[in-house]
C-alpha cells in the first residue's frame, strides 16, 4: 500500500490555482495585504487602522489603496454598510489619571494677601485723588484704609514664605519679565510712599516730602491692586493662565469695591460720595467681568461650579450684589445699613479671591483641564 502523494499536483488546485480560478488579480483573501499586514486578529476579524478611524473587516474584506474593499470574488464595492467605529473619540487623559502639573504649595495667607493688597492699593489711589481735589476728610479716611492694607499685606506674605529673609531675597534683583519680582518691588515702593503720606494726612504732622509721597503712593496703588492677577496668570495652572485677559479686571474691580466700601463705612456720609461711587461701580464691574471670565473659560470654568469652590463663588456673587445695592440705597440715610452693606462688599471681594484661589487648585489636580487646552491649541 503506497502513501498518497503530498504534492499539490494530485488533481487539486494549489494556492496559485485557486487564486487564478477566482480570476482575482490581487492577493488572496487569506494573505495579509499592505493595509492588514501586522494587524491583530480575533477569529475571522481584523483591525484595519487607516490613520484616523478603525474599521471592522471580515477575512475577505481587505482594504485597498483606492479606499474600496476587495470582496475576494474580483468585485469591489465602496466602503459603507457593515463598517462601524471600534475606537470612540479619545478623551484627554494623563498617565494613569495622575496630575500633569503640581498644585501650588500656597496656604491661606496667599488669598488673604491678595485681598488686603488689592484693597490697600485701590485705597491709596482714592486717597491721592481725594487730596488733589480738595476732599481732605475723604482723603484722611482713605489713607487709613490704605495704611491698614499695606501693613497687613507684607505680614501675610512673610508668613507664607516662612522667614523674613526669604522676602528680602526676592528684592535682590529687578526683573521685568518676572511678575513676582516686579510685584515685590511695587509692594515695597507703595508701602514706602504710602506710610509717610498716611501719617502726614492722619496726624497733620509736617513730614518732608509728604506731597510727593502721596502722588507716588496713588500711582503705585493701581498696579498693586492688579499685579497679583498677572502673577497668577503667569503660572501653569489652567484656570488662571487661560484667564489672563479677564482676571486682572476682576481683581481691579474687586479692589475698587472693597476699598470704596471700607472708606464709606468709616467716612461721614456727606464726604463719602466719591467712595460710594467707587464701591458701586466696582461691584457692578466685578459682577459683569466674573461672568465674562467664566464664559470665556468654557469647560475650564467647571471648578467654579463644583465642591467648596462653588460655595465661595456663590458667596462672592451674593455679597457683592447685596452690598452694592445696600450702599446705593442707604448710603446717605442709615449709617448702620451703610456699614453692613460696606462689609458685604468687602466680603464679596474676599470670597472672590478665595474662589479664584480654590479653582486654581482644583484645575491643577484634574489632568483634563491641563491636557484639554493643549490639545485644542495643537488642533
């Protein structure tokens, strides 16, 4: 008994014969094509990755260079029915959902410093303007608020740094490209000018150079009220950096509302008209710009509407609105109602600083807010 021949010439067509018998000039269906070679298999299913989309093809459905499919019988048809997406749109994620950037290491002293620094700077500008227009009583009260703000601010900054020597190290150089360096010098310069100006105006002592100090403190008060916003937007924290065009206006308006409200609270009503206008205008502008900032942020504004940050944001909006309305309605009628409304304005600005502060931490912890804007800029 002889063994059956192992050659394909035993009457059955070989691989070449089967291919020729079909009349298909292309590669056999079982052979990987240029587009399917190396693709993973699961049974009769192959993943054909075209560069943008992934399709599910059968064993005899190899994709060709013309964008059609070979059916194995010599016929070709356009890509269409039976194809579906296997991979959904990718969601911006990081490695194992770990934060892409480290959250800031600041503590409670920083948002409190942002509030008192802004209030002191805006009060310096108000006091200088009141002195130039002959409103001496208003100027005296405004210098009190300014002196309070510029006294508390450096103390909070030193507490955050840990040692006073670290603050002095920040003054070794003056670098225009560094908001931290510029801001440190503005804080020192404003304090050096506002202190003799306030003492001269409050006590009536003839301090040499007091007039020039008042002008310098008034000019430096405006950047002191806004440089902290520039400092925040110069970081890699998404919520802060993407609000670079609106956050300085939020801080400036909040500083105007808080300083104007504080002056209204301690100034006689007959002398407080400019301070009332500053407080009401600051409250209106702050409310509008905060909404504009969050609309421009889009998805990045989600931290303002979640968790503890949402509570700070709601408190800021509520106190600012009620405080502005109260100052406008009772500014000349009731001293107690005016003081309450002024305290609400100051509280609204304080809560807004905390809302911005907390939102930055939340956005730094979530990799979506870091990867998303980067992918959008690339595309």
